[in-house]
C-alpha cells in the first residue's frame, strides 16, 4: 500500500541499472589544411519578445501551506492530479496529501480549477467521508474467508488518486479508498494490510460538485497464490493479485470502455467496463478482475513490482495508445515512463520494441529528478495526468513534484509538493516528450536560427535511482558549433521547429524560466536519445 512505499521502494531497487548517455563530440577543422575557408555564416537575428507578466509565485510555499491560507495555494499541495475540462474551466482532482497534513479533517479528493492552466483556485473537497458500501463490502468479504474473520468496526481509510473523465454528457470520477488495517492482528510486519477499493461517482456538471455515488467498481482480490501472512518487513510477496488503486479510464475510438488500474501488486491491469454502468459486468472469478498489460521484471514470479499510477490516452494523430507509468518510490526516485500499442490490451512496447506487457524495462523515460542551475531542483515527479485542450488539441502533462530532501531552511522539504503542468510535444517518430519548463502561457514567437545563438543549460536524463540529474552549460554559436561542457554541432529546421543538437532531435518551445530569481521568457528544447532518455535544454543568455 502507498503508506509503505517510502520504506520499501528504496530497499527493493537500490541496485537498478544506470544508463549513461555521452554527448557526441566533433573534431575541429585544422586551419592549416583549410585552403578554402567557409564564407561568413549569416543567421537571422533573434526576434525580440515583448515583456510578459508570467507567474511569480514561490516554489517554497511553506509559509502559506496551512488550511487558513488555501486561497493562496494556486498549485501548492498537489498530489496525483487528474485534470478534466468543463465549460470554461479545467478542474484538477487529487489524492489526499498536503504539507503538514493541512487538509486533514476537511474532506477528501480535493480539487481546484483554472481557466488558463496557470492560475488555479482551490475549491475544497469533493467527498466528505467514505461511502458506507466500502465498510460493508470489506466485512462481507472478511466473513466469507476461510476461516472467517471478525468485522473491522472502524476501518482506517486512505483516499488516493481519483480519475475524472467526461463520458457522453456526464462526468465520472473513479476513486480509490484503501483500508490500511492489517488483515489479522495489529502488526503490518506479520500480516498484509486489507484490500483497496475503486468506486465510481457521477455528476453532470463539475461546477456543481454534486456527485452521486454509484458504488464499487473493483477491489483488490487474492488469487490464492500467496498467504495474507507476511514474513517480516522484507517480505513483499503480495497477497492480492492486482492492487485496486490508481484508476485511469479510457474509451476507445470504437466505443469500448476500460479501467486501467494497479500499483505494485502483480503489475497493471486493464478491465473492460459496461459503457452504460461504467462497471464490469461481473466479478465472479479472478479472471474477471482484468488482464495484465504492464509489469516489471519476471512478471510471472515477481508479485511486487515498482510501477504504478497508470495513465492511458489514445492519440488519433499517431493511432497509438500510450500507457504512462510511475516507476520506483514516490518521495524522491519517482520517474515517468511511457510505452505504446496499436491495441488497447497491448502488447505495450518500448522505444526499442520490447514488451513491457511481458516485463521489459520501460523506455522512453519522460521525467526524472532534475535540477537546472540556481535552483534546488525537483524530485518525485510522476503519477501524471495527460489531457488535451479540446479546442487547440495541445496535449499537457500534470503531476506533483517535490523539493529534494534536506533543503536548508525548509522543515521536511521533501514533503513540499507543488503541482506542475507542462506542455507535451511529439517527436517525429510519435513519442511524447514534455517541456523542460512548466507551462506559463508564454506567447508564441517566430523562432529563427539566430534565436539559438547564446548560452544554454542542458540536462541529459540518465536513469539513476534517487539521483538528481544536473544541467551542464553549452554555448551555441552562429557557425553552428556547440562548445562548453560538450562539443558538437547544431542545426535548426524552422518548418518543423526541430533543433538538432549533437545528433538529438529536439522540439523547441517558447518558455518561462522558472529558475531565475527574476523570471523571464526564454526558449527551451526537449528530445529523446536513441535509447529513450530525455534531453532538456533552456536558453539562459
């Protein structure tokens, strides 16, 4: 369960493989042999961008983190967001999580809204307490166990990871409620904790916050392979098959509906739904709980897999389904991966054609702990929402990001959870990359070759467990050379807005430099290496 992840993910995956990417270097011409020197290089002058009053709110929000300051939060205290548009507003729903537990006692599944994805208004909770069916279903299942177990009269609940989608003329919220009591006794080292439930609520207008609960959709269910007895704190041989948290919903172009869910226990499942009810038609045997579409490692023997938070979309431009996954523990190491398939049920494949449905390590990587200069950087960046502007068709990525551990002057700095919204760009071969800088509605400019001449910071996101990837300095000169901490060449295709830097093709966007003490408009680029590692850059001078 998620409350254990801070402990177990570190212990389980410290030995994960490091991937190293070396920048391509180019030898310089020998002047002694250059009898016909090149003519002077002429580039278009950069376009001067007018002043833009972008967001100025601080990344360290601890001074306003309390409940009494919630009107000032903007994107403070965000975790596991889900975003859907209704009318003129985007609505963001989330897990119950806040710095200093500021939201405790004020309801569950908190939400906020925004017209521009930059300025967000905190609205409060969308559920006051767990529906009665959760406790009833839990104790009915306990009574049918062999031997039967006594009812839990006052269960402990966790409220996690809602998913909100418009389906026809209604909005559905698939939500997770987890019972954190041990199945037997009081010691979680000797017993697995109780099951999780995914429920469904509906409304015809997100602005009304008037949800009608429709009851259970699916729950964590044992398959008889393992016992609920746990052999100490290092035993992670999961009792349940699929862990019923982290729901994501998708409707295919053909009209079929699926719930994608799962966390750590035996991988990620796809469960077909009845389009009218939004629920499965039956849950009689373990096969009715869905089929695995993603796993990690030996999926047939390893029941404890460090992946969760599935988010699935269909991109009609590429005609692929994209499955985004959260990898590793959530406080620091969290990173986002993506795989794709022509079929909703997979197999989902990596950039190199390997099947994550069969347990292959998933690449491309989309996010990783990182730091540009003059900033602490961000960690724990995953469990994303992927959504579109219905008018412009621009795709966006939203997730929480945490400040690193031990930031001077901030008590428990790693519990500072800021919501990040970023634009998604698409590579020429149909993979998503996200913008290095958070979305700030910066006006688009005409980007020409001369715009790139200057000083840049670049991060190549090598995969290193719980290790921040830091930027290096590059100089791009008018003669199309790259120098500084890496040497090479660059070129720009203005038609496609593709910058090729040291052999890596990158999408270019106007951006907001969030790391500067006085923020300003700049340029950024984002691409992928051949093995699916993100390359991020931003212009600093």
